[in-house]
């Protein structure tokens, strides 16, 4: 092994012990407790223990701890079928496994390219196709192509779901990882396979990536003299862009302000403090609480341009508002500066440090603290609850309506006029008469201990693998709906790793030309609704039995 790798693994050893989380191990594999004909009998002990050179590269106190690692390393090099193996890939895989062993979804390893892309996004420039996306869905979903971007020129539309990238099926792949795969150097081509609602067949697109410049803060005046400010990320250019937008709209003496943080996935904590300070004169923005319960308090920075409390304010949030967005929205809500309108936010209440590794070997992102709102509330895996809950449906999106913004404007108008405001959600009109409605089709479940009637199959979907009465774990963020199918029926978002109870038989409901299996489930708080069991390709289940 070369000297560079020795140093890398020395650093890895120190990181492991400092984090105190090596117990999860690096490798999981098949055990062979018996002999297999034609294969050599595995010996009771491996003769691939750490070499003297490897031992010397490991700090003395950690030699015993790291002995199994070096043994596994040597076994791979001696026995793996395809030689030579890639030592750099093994090293990065080991770091990645260590970060996953923490059990924290927000602590992770980024290889050099991923780290570069993450920093570019916060700097306001990156190379890719130029589209706002939603990574909280089963598949990476296009929220909107940027004007005059490669995505827009290729014909991508809002709501498009990316089911394959360069021919590779994205079923079961985290949408954030899929997003990174779409990114790439300018003047290279990425092939996307798109599932589009209303289209019978999948659509194929070859898109030439380009250099994308994103304005992270912008503003304009709406009707009724209301200022509209949109912040799409919290990067290094956000504060000056926000100040420029505020200088423009505040010169027009607005009667109210709408701050749109929807689908803003966050960014730099310091930028969140600076953005909050533009709207509040004084007070606490957030508390950062560490593992030993000590705290750092972040205060409002003086000199904001829109701190006049006589100008009413609304902040728009939704399921895609996360992290730094929630810091800003939570502070403005707790400090009484603004009302929140929209949907419950994502619920990321932790703070991460991105620490570059030496020799440009990427970076580790480590959760160092949890943050609390000025009223000392934690929103981790809970989210911020809007003062006025307004759903934004697929029908609204298709019709280019924005009921959340409409309600925000109406609330501000009532506040300015000194009149009471009451919001009643619209009731969806029935699509057909009761006589014309077709009930959902039952689908077969895995046989239960007691006999169950034979049910009809669900076309294009996997066979149900749950049974009524089971406790199941939600494997990813999942929408809970009031009835089977995807329509104007969202109840709430179920966080990943929530345990729910299956209380009814499955049914089949279609969406976008595909069929999904739906189960009625009961949440820990007693809420009952419907949730999809798994993906259309049958390779990834959203609901798994508790083991």
C-alpha cells in the first residue's frame, strides 16, 4: 500500500475514535457455517491479519480495534474475483460506512465531486440542466425548469418524475442522490427517462448540461401594494441579493410583505441569521444546543431594511422548506413579526459542519448541534406548523394557481384594513356522481395466519406483502392521504422511521398511468389515513414490517 493511503487510513482511525461510532462495523456479508461442495473448507481463523506495515500505520492505542478492518482489507485484496481492486474506492466506501454507522441521516461523506457540486450550489452557480426540483418524493421531481435553461429548452415540465438517469432505474434511490447524478460538467449530455402524468408511455430526453446561474433572492410588487420577496437558497450571495431586492420594494412603500421560502432546502446558518435580521429589529434568532447541553445564542444583527412592525408580514412555507428556511420562518413566527401560511415544513432541526478532508478527498458532514427557535422549540422531524394551513394541490399546479400566495395576500389586506380574516379550505368538487364512481380495487395480500378471501390483482404493481394488524416502519418520508390515490386529499407527511399500524385491507388506485397499492394505517397519535405501500417498479417498499 502506498504512503498516501497509509496517512488517509490514519486520519480515518482518528475520526472513528473521536466520533465514538465504530461499533457498527464496515462490512456486512454472508456467513458460511457449513461446507459447500466444490469450495475449500473455510478455516477457523483467517491468515490475513494486519501486516507489520499496516500495524505501524495505525496509532498504538487503536491497533487492536483496527485489526478486523485490516484483516478484511487484506481478504478483499487476496480473494475478490475482479483484481486489482480500487483502493481509493475502498477507502471512500469505508468512510461512507463509518458516517452511516452514526445512524444520523444528515451526517454523511461526500466524495470530491459531490462536495464540489454542493459548494457550487450555495455559491449561486453550478453546472447542470437548470431546474428546481423536489427531493422529498419517491422519484426526483421537477418543480419548475429555470427560464431559458437546458431543462426548459429540452421540454421538461413541472411535475415530471425522473425514473431513470442514463438508463439506470432510480426506483429505491434517494431523490437527493438522483439529483446529484443529474448534475455534471457543462457541454456533457445526460439522458433522462420521465414519467409524466397523462402520458401513457415514459418519455425520453437527452439534455446538454450547461453553466447555470441562480439568483437566490428576488423581489417585486404585487397588487394592493404588497411586496413579494422570494429566497430560494441561503448561500454566499443571498444577503446582498436580498438587500438589493428590499431596497427596491421598500422604496415603493409597501403595505405588507410576503416572504416566500417554499421549496427552499436551506444553506448557511449565518445567512439565515442575516436574512432574519432584515425583518426584525432585535431579539434572538435561534439557539444552537450541543450534546453537552451548552448553547450558542444567535442574535438579530442591527440595520434591517424591513423591520417596521406596522407593515404586516407573511412567510410562505411548505414541505420543501427545510433547515435554514425553518430557522428564518421559526424566528419570525416566534418573535411575532410574521404569520406562517402554507404547509408543515420539512423538520430539519440540526446543524452540520462540512469538514474538508486532506488532499481533496471530499468532505465529511457531521451533525454538531440541534437548534431551537427563540421560544426554545425544537422542530426536528416535526416541522413548523403554519398559522394558516393551505394546501397546494396538483390541480392548482396544473392550473397555475397559487392558493397559498392568494391567502397570504388576502390576510395582509384584511390586516391593513383592520378587519378579521377567516380561512376555510375549499371542498373538492366530486368528479362524478355517486352512481358513476368506481370503488378502489382490492388487491391480494401476503397470506395471513387465518384464511382471507381471494382478491383481485393490482395491474402494474407488486403484490402486497403486509397483513392487517401488523406494525410497520415507514422507510422514507411518505404522504398520508384521506383516501387511496393521489389527489386533493393530503392529510400530512409521515417522517421516515415512524412506526404505524396497518388496520385494513389493501386497495389498488392508479396515478400517472401506473397502479399503486394503498394501505389504511394508524399513526402513533391516532391519525388514520391511507399510504402507498411501494414504488411502481416493485423494487422499493415504503412500508416494511417491524422486525
